[in-house]
């Protein structure tokens, strides 16, 4: 296994995971999407099913 310096590891992590601000933006987007999915799921669960006579 090659020995890597701390600077190289930090650069690699930044490239893979982004900056803290970018990660926060992804978390905000994921939270919004999750909330919308839950709301749509609740709406679908309350919708009438089958045929009504």
C-alpha cells in the first residue's frame, strides 16, 4: 500500500465528497426530496382505491 501524505488524503476527500458547503447543499436537497416523497405517499395512501358504485 502506498503511503500518502495528509495533504494528498485531504485533496482526495475533497474531490470525492466536496466542500462542507457543497455537502450541506446536498443534505438540504435530500431533506426536501424526502419530505416531498413522504407527503406524496400520505396523499396516495388516502386516495380511494378500486371502483366506486
